[in-house]
C-alpha cells in the first residue's frame, strides 16, 4: 500500500510540472506574438489650414497658414510646416505656404506638421477677358439718369458674375457715372464712360442734350367717380412741345379739398367723404387735373349723410348760361338743407332751409361761368335723397 501511494504522488507531481511548463510556454508564445504584431500608434493631433477654401483667378495668390492642434483644439508647438500641392500644374505652393493659381480647376494643398497632415481646397476660376457695354440709342437729357447695360466675360465669352467693375467719365462736367454704372447728364456735350474689371476695359460714348421743358401733363385713368372710402392710383404723363414723353421729372400732387379727397406724393387718391374734389399734378409749372365726383348738368345724384354733415359738389357752368337751378328731393321727415355758391365766393348766392327733404335754389341773375359749389348740410341724418343741378343756356 505504501508503494502504491508513493507512485500516485509521483504521477500527480509530474502532471503538475507538465502543466506549469505548458503554461509558461504559452505565456512565452504570447509574448513572442506581441512582439511580432505591433498595434499602430494613432495621433490625436490635427492640422488646421486657413483659409480652408479659396477661389482664385489665374495668377492670383493666397497665403495659407497651418496650426497643429491637440484633441482639445489647443495649439501645439511642433516645428516646421511642409507644404505640398496635390496638383502642382493647377496651383503651386511655396515652402512658406503661398499658393499661386496657375490655371482653372481645383486641387488640395497639404500642410504637414510632425507627421500630421491637414488640407485646404483651392478652386481656380476664370478671369475677366473682356468687358462689354451696350451702346446708348439716344442722348441723355440734362438732369436725367440712365443705367448702362454691361457684362464681364471670360475668354470663351461666358458671362462672369460678381466681378468688381470701376467706372469713370472722361468729362465729369458733362456726364457722371456712379459705382453701379448709372450715367447722369450734367450739361450739354459729349463724354466717354469707361468700365474696368481685372485690367480689362470697355467704353461707351454718351451725348448729353439740354433738358426739353414740360409742355403738358395728362392724368390717367380718367375715371371721374370714386366712392367714399375708395382709392385710385393716378399716373401723370409729361410731354414736351413735340409730344415726346419726358421721364425723371419731379411731380407735385395736390387736392382741392383734403377733407373730401386726398392724394399722396405718388398720386394715390383717397375719397374720404361724399363730394367733388380735384386732383392736380404739376411739373415745371405745367399742370394736369382730374375732377372726381363732379355734379353733371341735369344728372340726378343719390346722396346720404349723417347729422351735422356738410358735403360739397361742384358743377361747371358754361359761359352764356341764363340760369342754374339746384334741387333736393326725398321722402320722410329727414331734413337736409341746401346752399349754392358762385365761383370763388364764400357767401352763398342761395340758401334753402325748408322743413323736410325737399329744397330748391334758382339762380337767374349773374350766372357767371365757372365752377359753382353746391353744399348739402345735414340738419338731420338723411339717405336716398336726390341732388340735381340744371343749367339753362
């Protein structure tokens, strides 16, 4: 029994020794494998190149700068920068990072610092090969402004946009030109306007003529009726003595009764209350007028108004008229009153204040030619009342 136990102990010891040997060998083998397969070292630094994107024309240069940054974006001091161009035939780069555009196309400029590389994108765009200005088909009037039509073109004749153009005039005392290519006539004569872009120029001849004076002013549309609360946009056409339309002249707008109808500085008419009013446009001493809501001979007009209202209409009486009769006719207990005024006067020639809606004024003496004013006063509120004026030749 003792010998058997000793034999078993030997076997166990041998197995333990063998296991230990295999374990050590395995560890050695792993160590050998680690030495053969080495994991790459990944840098957390980056290189920022500024500007990152540039568009350059042929021959233009751009100075680039490169900075090494850590993973937190902080600047790292890491020595010199190596610059290279991915397409050196398109754009070259100096050892100091100065890019020169050689032709159209695009390329990447690489900046390497301490083994880390960043890039900038460079795009070559066509330069201006020529400038074209459309000729003026007529003379510019003194005081007039005329925009010039122009284009910048590449070598293939394609239009280039967003190119800087500078303008000049050979005789600024005759014609000037602003930064947008708008010519202004200053005095009679001739001048040459020049446009320059990227070293390329074009010219256009400009003749300046004396300003033709305004001879007539015409308002359109000529619709005479405009209800209270409504608006109407008017246009004023200016013509010279030869009936040529004139542009860019100052126009002054006015209303004969701002409480009845108003007009804006651009000719927008607003009818405020019932009644007649005249809108006038004036330029260089010449005027054109339009009468809104006139009272026409023997033409009934249905009117209404609130208590204490006072609305005025005008009727034109021709020369030679022998009488003017104005009447109000309505129904019920409403009571508008009637007043009639001779042209240019403030004292009524006739007043009718009868009870009820029916009133009448007959003028048979001194029936002068001109615009007679008919005034209706609301002694009470009224509606559906007929106003009529009859002129007898």
